[in-house]
C-alpha cells in the first residue's frame, strides 16, 4: 500500500515534468516563430525603403537627363544653325547608349544587381 502511494506520487511527478517540458518546448517554438516573423518584417521593410529611394532617385535622374538632353540638343542645333538636326543627334546618342546598355544587361548588369540584392538580404546589422 505504501509502495503504491509512492509509485502514484512518482507517476504524478513524472506527468508534471512531462507537461512542463512540453510547455517549454511549445514556448520555444512560439519564440522562434516570432523571431522569424520579426526578421522577415525587418528584411521586407529594408527592401521596401531601398526600392522607394531607388524610384525617387530614378525619377530625379530622368528629369536631369531630360533637361540636359534638351539643352544639349538646343546647343548643338544652334551651332549647326538647324535645331532639328541637334535634336536628332542627341536622340541618336541616346539610342546608341541604350543599345549598349541593353547588350550589357544580361552579362554585366543583371549579375551585379542580383549580387547587390543578395548581399542586402543576408547583411547582418
């Protein structure tokens, strides 16, 4: 009878220990899930801010390029005494630059952009 009471107490203690262990594991899994969620949000917010800044800088660059192109076309046209020739010369220069960029895109630009994005993703602050 005493042995049975001791055995019952031991089983209750064992069940309590198992429940505590399972609760600890559940808390640990929940903490890891929260940590992963926080890391994903951190990376997404960083990527979003870089993307927005990139778009703003691109728009500003396009405005500067537009006015520089117009000014250059006007100046070349005045030098040649033919404004349309100046605009066609600047348009041809832009076409040549665009063609060179498109030819370089697959071999140089895409890998460079991809590597930069990967570095930003795995960068530890």
